[in-house]
C-alpha cells in the first residue's frame, strides 16, 4: 500500500456519500472531470425489449425482465459526511497505481469463466500512461462503446455551438411549401412538460426542437404574406445510401432519415428506449407538421409527398436542436442508436463525405486519425455500434476516454459528462448493485456500456482509493447467451480497480 492510501480512502468515503446526496438533489459540484454530473435530461432509461438490444440494460440486476425497470428504495442511499468530495487538483497530485499493483489487485477477478475471452486496458487519465491490460492492442467487437468514437469525432470536428436545423422553405410554385429535414431525429411533437429523456424531464438546454413551434413560425410567415392554404411536400435528400441499418430490427433503431419526429416512435411517450418504430418516419413527420399547421389556421390542401426543395428557396421558418454537446450527452447516457447514427452523419457532412452509414464511418475514422487517436485495427461500419462487424482495440477506447478527460480538450468534455453513473443513471442504473459484488464502486464509476449477442463491453472512468482518475476498457466475448454473469464479472473487475491503492 502506498503512503497516503488511507487518506485516499477517506476521500473516497466522502465522495460516495456526497455524490449520492448530490444526485438525489439534482446538483453535483465536483472538480474531477470523471465525476461531473450530466446535464439535466440525461437520466434513467427504461429497458430494451429487443432480442438484440444495444445494451440490454433492462435485463440487469434490479430489472424485472419485461422491459421495465424496478425502483429500489435503498438503491440511491447516501452516507452523511462533511468536507469536500475531492480537493482541487487531487486527481493530478495523487500517485497513480503501478501496473504490478493493479495486476495483483485484480487477481482472480480476471479469471472468472463468465468473462469468456477478455481484452482489456487500464491507463492513468492524467498522464495517459498505460498501466495494465491483456490483448489491449487486439481488436474486439465494441458494441455500443462505438458511440465513444462517434462522440469524440463529432465534438472534435463540429463547433461547440453546432445545432441541427429543421426548416420550411417556399416550394417551386406559389402556395407550395417544403418541410426540409436537416438530420435531427429528436424533433418532438410533444409539449415540453411531457418530454422525458431517459425518464427525466428536460431543461432549456436539453429540450429538443418542437414541431409545434415550427408550424407556429411557418403559419406566421404565411399569414404575413396573405396565405392561409398551402400544398405541402417534404425533402429528405440530405442523406444517401440505405435507409435501414444492416442490423435493423425496428426497435433498437428505425429507418435512418434526415426528417423524423420523436425518433420515429409509434408512441412518443413510451419510456422504452427500444420502442416500436414507424415504417415511414418522414411521412409521420410531415403528417405531424400538417396537423400543427391546421391548428394554426393554415389549411394543407393535399397529403404531403416527397420532393426536393428548389435550390436557394426562401426559408420561411426553422427550429434547431440542442447544441451538439447536449446531443452527445443524450446519446451516451441513454445509448441512443437513432441519435448516434444522426450524429455520425453530421460528422460526414462536415467532412464533405456522403451522409450515409459508410460516409459517417469513414468521416469518424478520418477525424479520429487526425486528432491522434491510434486507429490500428479499428474497423467502423456505423456510428451506433449495432454492427457486429465493428472492431476496436481496448487501448483505442482508453485513448478516446483519456483525450475526453484531458483539460487540454475541453471541447470533448460532454463525452465524460454523458457517461452513465454506476448505479444511478442511464444504462448503468441497474449495474453495480448489492448482489453484483461490485456495489462499493457505485457512484464513482462512469462508463459506456455495450452489448450484442455474446458480447459485453464497458469503457469509462473510475476513481481509485487514492483519488486518482483512471480510464479503462473491458471487452468480452462469451459462448453463453446469458449476459448477466458476464456483466457482474466485469463490474467486479472495475470495483477492484476502484478499491486499489496500489
């Protein structure tokens, strides 16, 4: 045990208590980037119901197995403590563990048969120094941890204030208007007080664009020109390539188009993060828009049809998404596949690539290479991680997280704030529970989950017993169809890292 480890554990005891209290109150003020609270609107998702759920978190400890999460009254408890969670600069001033010490601390947890084949890496967040791992340079199926690559590329390439616009322009003839999709799948038909993201209400920064607002602004422009009746068309020409993901199942992801409302959900109020989706998202969006126009006193004289807006057409109205950082947080916390593919296409558009699955993957790969992320062995075919063909080595995931946690890259901070908090938010709400053997790490781990058939991954940040922030990536492949033992075994490894003063 290194000197100062006892004091570190004292800080960690304080950390867990204050974190729990802060989360319960909706407020968290921690200097450490690995512990920052995600923005309002990044909260608890309910479970997936699909066989190939992106993260399958509804099946984890505490889930009832039917796509709904159970609430556990003692899950978010806090230990009363006094004093700061971490002193300023603590993560840099404390000593990083040694690779030998970590390997010894992990011991038998790495030999758990539930892990199947394990590739992993652990590094110091402050210095980027690799500490311990196995097969850390060997590419493995990342599942939804692919979203870390999409997020870093988007925040590196796009301006911090980047928003996605949905617009209405004048059509080719008088009395015609065209609804133009700009690639924002989060545009909503719901009133703001009914919007939930991961089960939590939204605030002014995270609230999605409103279809009702777009209709209201359009109607005002039309009435100002003396028009009360229009013919409506809609434009989806921004995207190219296939509409459907190769792993399309109609729940985890729907058709990927630049014009959608409520991500193409049949029921926009459904708490399920893998809901049933409509077959024709653009048609649904146009129908919703027409209904709101009617409520504003504008008659739509036809059933909207697809058309390409005239070049240079006059814009009548627009609404815009939250800033790209808020979209990234939402994408990571709730593991939103539909949004991830939209974000990848925004990267493609900025990089002058086709806005398609292939173009998005190519643009993300190019941007990560440009910013110095090691890409040896990396294969990306989508932005969400649903593709079983994706390959990423654990060390690359660790480098992505290290860059995001670095004070030299403040533009990447939403990657860290968007990571679910173990036992509290997002896809980790039912992980690190009392029966997992990893509950001591609840509240001090932030990580992106990933699951496909026989694949379970976890990559994120953890604070060790000396207050040092470490980044890790654990990637497994098993022969068992039951993911629960594997996830629990992964959580126990992370808990050992958290407990290490070595």
